[in-house]
C-alpha cells in the first residue's frame, strides 16, 4: 500500500525552515520530522506533508521560487525476523501483535507503549531490546557520537525540587567559569577531535545572553565546533540571537509530560511555557533536545509512555533519558533512585517509537552502575557525553549525588564493551582502544 505522506528534503536548515513557513502560510499542514538516513545526517530534518497536499505544495513552492533537493515518499522501516518460533509460549498474543507492528514499521499507541514498558516476561524484554538495537543500527549506525560537556556555572535562579544546585540549596558550593577558562577546555576538546561542545549551566543571570553570544562566536572563530546549549528557559528573541550567533543544538528537557508532576518538581515553571520554548527552538532551526527522568516521585508507567509519544509528536532530535537520583539538600533527598531496568526499557522503547534520533547513554545511568552505560548502548542509545568540566569545579555541579565523571577512558570502555565503534574523528582514541583490546 502506498504511504500517504511525502517528505520534502531541503538543501539546508535555513531552506527547510523557509519551506515550512511558506507552506504553512499557504494553509498547508506540515510537520518537521527527522529525515530518512539516506538523505543526510542523524539531525537532518524534513518537512512532512499529506499526499493529498503534494500538488498544492509543489505549486506553492514554485510560486515562491523555492527549489528543493527532493520530495520522497515517507518509507516505513521494515524489520524482518523479530517474531520467531523461539518466542513460543513465553510471550502473549498481545505482545506478538505489537512486534508485528514494529516489524511493519507502524506507529504504536499509548497502550502498546505501556505494555512494552511494563512487561516482566524475560523473552518479551529480550525481544524489545533486540528490536531497539536493530532499529538503532538501521537508523543511526554503529558509531557512538562522543560530545564534550562543560558545566560552566552552577548558579541558578530556579528551585526545581529534584536538583542539587537549585537556588534554595544553600549547601551547594557555587562556581562560575569565565570565558577564558571555558575556551581552554573547548580547545582541549577540539584537539582530541571532538566536534560538538555542550555548554551547560543553571539559569545564571550573570551569564547573560550577550555574554553567551560572544562565547559562541569565539568558539566558532577559534575552532569551528558545533555548539549545544543547555542554559534553560529564555525569551524567543534570545533563542533567536543565540542561534544567529552560531548555536546549533539546544537541550531543554521537559522531565515529565504529566502536568501535575511537572508543577510539583518545577515550582517556578509553567508547563505550557516550557512546551512553547521547545516549539520556538524547533522553529528557529535548532537541533532540538528534550528528555525525561525515570523514577520521579509519583510518576507512573503511563506518564513515561506519554513522554515518549510527546518526543515523537514534537519531532525531538535528541532525547536524554536518565534515572532519578536523589540530591542532598533537596525535597526528595530520601526518595529512592529510579531503576536501571526501568530506564533501559524507556531508552529501548523510545528508540522503537522515535527511530532516527540521538539518544545518549546518560551520565546518570553511569552513576548508578558503570555497566549500565554499556547496556544502554546495547538497547538503543548512540551517544556519550564526556564530563569535561575542570577538576576544581566538576564535583560542585551536583544536580544529583554520586555523579560518575564520564571521561574519555570511560567512554572507550563503554563503547568497546558494547561492541560498538568509536568515531573516526576522535584522534587519541585509537591508541587507547588498542590498549583496551590488548588488555582483554
Ligand atoms: S534543574 Fe536546571 S533550572 Fe532547575 S534548579 Fe537545576 S539547574 Fe536550575
């Protein structure tokens, strides 16, 4: 059966945004979605339209003198062989139906996602991880993306109840790096071949948008690296100015899509405004990052299923999924941490549902168990973030307690043990990889 959607592939992000705007202005319904692997990098975006709007869209683009790279049929990812006789009676008929939908590349509904997140049957869990790993391989390949994160300030004006550096935690020891200190680390990352630097901080009024703009421009001028920003909520004009300065990616996690729970954990924030910020980021052409926390107080499996559908519907490109870990001096300091198994399951199901996205094997997982990062790479994750904050500050960036300082050695360990590949662009790793292999 012919697919009822078409994907418009633009030559670059600016053109893709223009196409989207022009079509929407003409009353054509569009959706920005990850482009298929054969058309570009993991973060490439396409404009999705209904087949019935194809003629109208082509005419509108022509009238506006816009020539696009291609318009293709949206193909489903078909997987063979997920269902075999080995599954036998160890799985339910309902599970087989869900697997069949995954094999056909069909979308899953909330109840089906809840089933995948909740099952305790070992054969079913194994099949979920296998499906996620195969989709990861098909959509983003075997190479694990390595990025360097600089946590440049832990001052924050907000009071998120789960966060160890929230404004009300007077036990937190505060620091703020200056531009030169940050640039020193940026150059270290550049020297080892890392292509993307993540600039992360609390919502710190001293690090104004103007200062961030100067910093981004300097990074671009001196290294040409891609810049991911993780600096919280801002006005649209500020996001726009940061984008114009060279910001490529923006990470603004929703943490939970349950409104009440969102309010409970973010007393200073408004749920609708957070979603609005995420929409602005997408409209401005950022590679848009979000994510959630698994094991928040009062969170249900249904909540996590809705989070995953939200990532899909919003066309989120990077999805960070980490277990809740309590932080001293916060409201939830005595709440138990989220489970590794529950987090891995959320990673796997997110890969199955969202397909061509970046999913980090998070530092929070590594903080519960070094091998949890390996396991995440084996069930859908494809990115590792190195904690590159200077030694004298990194212990103070304590969003949660007992944070594991994932460095290059830890990344090589996880990638090698998971049977995956380090990127070619990492220069010093070849030697370390060989050493690890020799030690085995
Ligand atoms: S989660 Fe972010 S915004 Fe909230 S208190 Fe922590 S650093 Fe600030």
